[in-house]
C-alpha cells in the first residue's frame, strides 16, 4: 500500500503532529508500505541541539514533497504553503500513485490532500490532532475569540464532511467530533512510541548526563524534575514555576529542567528571574529526538501541567524511559495515564501536585514501584501495535469507498447499459 500523508507542519517544526507523522510513517515503512509526505518547505531549520551520538537512529526515510511556503503571521516557527502550488503537488504525487490519502492538518496542505483525493478517486482519512478552539485565544490575543471559533468550526465541519473516515487520538476528541453531527466512521487511535529511541544502557545514560552537566552546571548532583515539550502558553508551564519555590525550600537538591522551545520561552525566562529561580531552572531549547530519550532516562520525575494536551505523548515517552510522572489529569493525559498508572494524575491544584512530587522524592520504595509500573504500562503504547490498527483503518476505508467513476466513465457506463437493455 502507498500512503500519502498531508500536513501543514513537519520537521524541522517540532510539535505533536510532526512526531505522530514521523513515528507512523517509519512504522508503516517497516511493515513494507510506501509513504510520501507532503508538507511546507522550511527555509531555516530550527535550532536543535545534538548532544550525543550514542543513540543515533538511522532508518529509511519516507519520500517528502516540500511545497514552497511563506511565513505565517501568528508564529515565526510555522510556514504556510503557497496555495497556487496545488496542481504542482498533484502532479508530483502522480509519480507515487497513492492508494489512500491521510490528512493530518486543517489548512493549505490539507486542501491539497482533499483536492488530490477527489481528483484521483482515492479515499481521504483525516486525523483530528489539534483542538484549535482551545488554543486560538493564545494565538490571537488581540481579537475577539468567538468569531474566530465560529470560522474554525466551519472549517472543521467542511473537513469532516469530505473525509471518508476520521481518526482521533483521545476519547475527548471523539465527543468534539460528535458535536459537529457529521456521520462518519470515527476511529480512536493515539500515537504510539518508537522503542528505537529508547535503546540505551546505564553507561550511555551516565555519559550523556556527564555531558549535560558540563553544558549546564546547575544539573550537577541534582535531582531533576523534567518538562519536555513545546514552550507555549497553553502548556501551563507557569504552574511549575509557581510550585518550584516550595519544592526547592524543602528539597534544595532539585532543579527544573525545561527541554523545548517556542514563542513563550522569553516570557518564561523573565518569570524565572522575577521569582529568583535562575539557580534552579535550566532551559535547553530543542534537543535532537535521539537525545530526548536519554534526557528522560537521566531525570527523576516528569512533571507535566498542560491543560490542553491532545495526546499527552510525552508522558508515555517518560514512562517508557522508566521515570514516574506527575501530571494534571486533563484531556489526553486522562487517556494516557488512566488514573495513577506510572505516577500520579492530579487535579489542577498546586498543593496536590506538589504533594505528589514530594511523595516521589521522599519515599524510595514508592518511587521504585512507580518507575517499574511506568515502564510496564508504557508497553501498551508501542508504535508497531498502533500501526497494525492504522493499516486496518486504511483497509476498511478503502473497502468502504469504492472508486468513483469520472464523468467520461459514467457516460461510457450508461452507453453500455443502454446497449445491453436495448
């Protein structure tokens, strides 16, 4: 099977959609399928640090069609594909003859996908990754949010109408899709994790930590509370800065390590200085994906305060690396942790969150049990298992969506039918 994946965000743009497409595309290729990815062209690669070669993962890459693009108004990290390149993209894709189109975003490149699917009579599957209605106030703070939400709902409704099937990563998004009252087959399928990024031993982790401590001396001999993810306002990272003074007062050997970058990074640094936390916070920016697994493994607790996380994939990655998680139980995190599996899922409450961090820092037996539980629980999220389900969705959708006849084919069919009955 040949799959064409369409997305308005891909490497070097780092976010959950990019990771999902990258992870699934490589897993599909391991199963013998062909994958081509259509995405915007990024002129300047993101500043991604590569610290170690211990975990360099080399594997065949999918074919990529990069569409000439323009900068966006709302984010310096994003690009928007040039709309007039639609026919050019269709022509490029004809070389691959995809059996199915998988759309992973909602904007210009998504339209390219729907256009190709309709023109070539192949089904289009859509994955509803992002709850834009929850995020949009952070991107357009100067505008009235209700009109923008109204426009977004219209866009999503149109996308759902044109999709042969809809994939959602969490049960919460299932309910959102149902609100649009579009009768489409809905499949619940989160993104899995690729074990190749977590194949390292204790010596490699120790060497990696030593390198990190040389780069960031504040980490030396400290217990690390780790946050990994894109640094945006909706991730609620301020929450961690508010509780950190109380944690440091009781456990001065702790440090908060923030791995990632984004539009809110400068504000977060300023807040860190305002709270006199510069000796207890380390900001690394983006790290190469192969290094991120070792960052999880060298840390002590993964702390995740996001209230709008669609999937909560980083919580599973942390668990697979063998560290307990303390996270606010919201949206994707609820599905991922399903309670206190691999750590503690808490309310949006600073006292409760801090208490659970203290429990893990102070009770070695509890910490060990939660660390083992985390690693065991994460086995349920291996990407190859998820990809088997994804292929089943593709096959069911293709079977339920027989090729449509073109106008010329319809005329020939009518003529043949008339000749038979005549």
